[in-house]
C-alpha cells in the first residue's frame, strides 16, 4: 500500500477529485481527515470511506477561519496522534468577471480562501510535523496560474500566489524535513465536468461527445484526464516515493501544453 499508516488531512473535499483522493488515499492505507464546508457532504464521504474498510474522520471546515483550521488539526491529532500529510484542495473561484468588472474586495475574498486558507492549514499542522521532523504538504493549484482564461482573474492570481507560497515554504520548512509541493491541475473528467458538459450540451444542442472533442484535441494523451488518475498523482506527493521532491509545481493535465 502506497500510504500505509500515513495520516493525511484533505481539505476542500468535493464531488470530484477531493472525494476520489479520500477514497483512494484510504484504500492505499492512509487514515484520512476530511474537510469541506458542507457538513452533509463531508459526512457522506467519510461514511463512504468507512464502508469501504478505511479509517476516516470528517469535519465541516471553512479554511477562511483559523479556529476551524486548528480544530481540524486538533481532531486529527486526537484521533491518530500524528499528521503526516496535508493536501490543500479548498478553493473559491469567485465571480466570472474581468478585472475592470470586479472589485479588489472580490479578489481579496478569493485570495483569502484559495491561498491564505492553505497557509492557515499549514500553520495548524506545522507543530505536529515539526515535532516528528517529517511531513508533506501538497497545495493543489491550477493550470490557470500559467494559462489564465477570461473571467477567472481572481482565481488565477490566487493560484499563482499559492505556487509562490509553495516555493517559499519549501525553502523554510526543508530544515524540518517537511517537503512542500504544488500540483497544477488541468481539465479533469469527473462529476463537476459531467454536470457542466450536460448543461452545455442541452444549451447548445450538441452532443456531450461534441462538447468534449475540442478539449481532447488540446491534450497530448487525447483524453480529459480522469479525476481518479489525477487524485493518484496528488497522493503520490504525500507518499514516501516523493521523499526528495520539494519546492516544485508539476503539471497534471495529460500533456495539454504539448498539443493543440
């Protein structure tokens, strides 16, 4: 098992890759502490993990609140006595608006969740990791940090800031044998995309395959990466197979920059 006996916190557990990270991580032997703003959803995924034979706890958590971040870390330590990994997957997209249409306050809100939410979680888990002189932190980023799209200005900026924070933390925390990396996610084939694709197909009169086709052409592997495979790529960074990797941002997008 890739993650046997690891204790891993995963924030931002949603119906796509977050849920897959929880299920696959537990199947690979990790004890997982799950966080999402929705109490019902995080309890649902926690129950799924347990039904599959895994160990899990789940707490409704808003990473915009330091007290809630600390409560998640404390609950994890109370349950298992250690924290080996932290996957910062929580984010806020904000309105689809250009810079001149949006407010600075709107950008600040997105930044507070997407970038500073991750930093709050690092603050919360850091004493536990430092005490064991070991740990792995993964900040889930987005290809929009290097390939922005119209209307996603605040989100792209927040993800780019998160990647900068990743490098800074890797520099500072390396002395404590804590590695910090970011995974730059591309388009993913999973529940969120399926819902969006269904809506676009109904609105345009196209088939779902026709909606997918132009996106597949942009990807060297010729398919939208399945979210379970993307989840495995993220989980690699909390495994011992990545013990000498720190301070990097890796593209997980099926080779989207290599085609088109």
